[in-house]
């Protein structure tokens, strides 16, 4: 178990899908939010009048939702408070259609990314905690292009190392000098990822 911690960036998100599974737990799929004039080379949908709007009205013109590298299902551990913004009901289907079935763009993945995606198949979902998105908070990362994948990748690589899988040990790896994350991660909607072994439309 990794004990050292770093302070990863906090990222806004929109809930694409939420449902209660056969296990009685609530599951969600999230899309990251970002701002800027140069959307990532992955699947994205811009906030645009008549296309993607929120209630109350979203205050920024340069915002878009994106998915990288593919939709990931999380188990909800805790929800704090009510969302301050919601995607209009008539626009949720657009997000689900464009992002909910996204597939990885191989040109944006390196060998270790692809290995982790393969390792993730059939594995237990990570645990998340969600809270409303307060736009006044400082320290939100609106510039990301890989969503939470790097943090998810770290968790799964750590699991693979614990189990002795050779692919998790790159030749250049120096575990003593890396600034490791813990097995949980706190971005924003807020979303907290937890290394969980057993096991729409809000912003």
C-alpha cells in the first residue's frame, strides 16, 4: 500500500449517467470539463446556445465537456450537497451520444496507457465522492486534456506492481524518487477516487 501523497489538480466534471447496480451501489460515468480555445484531440462537446446549456445559465463561453480515453464507470461512495448547475434535460442525450460511447484514440495513447486500459477490463470500479461545483473556488484545473486517466493509471499500475505483473515495471522506473499519489484522488465535481478492491447531467 502506497503511503506517500501528492496534491493532484482538482477537475470539474459533469455526470453523464447514474444508476443503481445489481450490487445495490450507485454507479456513475463522468465527463471532464475544461476551458480554452483549443479543445483536446479527443471526444468533446462545447457549451453552445441551443446545443449544450445548463440551468442556471453557464457563465463561461469557452467551456467544453470531453472524454479521455473512454468512459469509466465509478462507484459512488458519498455525495455532498446538491449540484449548482444541471445540463438541460433536452441536451443530456447529446452528451451521452457523443461521449458516452467514446472509444480510445490510439494516436493519443502510449504503450503504458494501452497496457493499463487492458488491465482495467473486468476490474472492480474505483470509488468516488462527489460534491457540487463551486465556480468561486480557487485551484480548479480547467486545462486538462486527459481527464482523470493519469490518476486512474497510477492506481492500477500500483495494483499491478503489488501482484507482480512485469509490465508495471518500466526499465526507467525509479520508485524511490517519484512523487507518488495515494490510492485515492480528489479532482472536482469534486470526485475522489479510491483504490476499491471489493466490489445524469449534474455538475
